[in-house]
């Protein structure tokens, strides 16, 4: 079984020394073995958009930390229940926060987000699709650059990915997030509809996710991997 996930979403998942590691990686890998997988390969892609495309095409059997959308459901079968959730952050340059009490407060402002990032099919997702014209960049680092360079007024980033950028690039003096979150996304494991593992494994995965949720496994892993990620930032680079 080949799996993948976000390459820049610490402490849930991130790339370290060429390998994808993190709380979600360990959780899903363990679930795969408990569900009967004999061998699990964790494949690394340079961006979330590339990871999604590979899963859509069946190059990868399964992807984790995927929010549901009608478009994604054309290519993916989602394992329910979800194993986590994340707030969507609206980030601005420090000192340039604005009032954000309704979606329309984003109108007449320029924004950016990563390619492949989705916001569901609820009220906020529909608002983004119909009313916002976001610049899209291949990775979150480039999205943050647009904000820092003054090319957009705000950016969207889910909390794990935002956390990784703020800490790894020491951006807390340059960037801040608004105190209002426009949406909160449930994050799922999802199988490619083209995967030979899909129909045999998906129900087994659902059972194991439910058990892991009862034991708060992911929450406990997050605490450990947050320490691992924080320590990695102070470790001398090879």
C-alpha cells in the first residue's frame, strides 16, 4: 500500500531528511498495518497539489489529511469518521489586521492560497468559489512570500501548515492571524478510486480510525511530534 499526505503541515506531517514524518503519518501507517496491509510505503511529493493528483490518478493508494469536497469525491472514497479537524487561518501582515465578522469583509481585498487547497461545499466554500479571486501558488512558502512582499492583503492556511511556516521561518514578527476563523475542516483518510486496495481496506480503516479516536491517539501523537518539530528547528543543519 502506498500512502502520502501534506509535505508541509507540521506537526501532522512534514518532510525531514527526505522522509515524510509526523503525527498523521504514524497514525495512518499504524492503521494500515492493523487493517491488514503487509507493506506500507510513504511517498513524498513536493506539494499538496502533486500529492492529490498522484492519488487521483491511482499512483498512490491513499492520502491523509484531506478535507471533503464534491470535486474530490469524484476521485476519492473517504474513510469515515474523520481522524482530526483544523481551523482555517486568515493571516495578514502584523499590524494590518482588519475586522472580520462576516465573509463579505474579505471582499475588495486581495488574497492567496495554495493550489489544491479546498474549503468544502458549505457556505464558506461556496463564498470562496463564487466571490473571491484568490491567487494560487504551488506551495505555502510561496503564498507567505506574497503576503510578506505586500502583493496580497491576506492569505488562507490551515492551522498545521501555518504553524510550520511561522516557526520554521521565524515569521511571528511579520505575520499574524485574525482571531476569527471562517471555517473548520474535518480531515480524512481517503482512498483513490483507482486503488486496488480501496474496497478491501476502506471498511477496515474506518473501524481502526474509530478505535483510534476513542483512545485520543492522534491528539497524543500531535503533542509528541510538536516537540520533535520544535527541536528540529534548533538543530544544526547538515
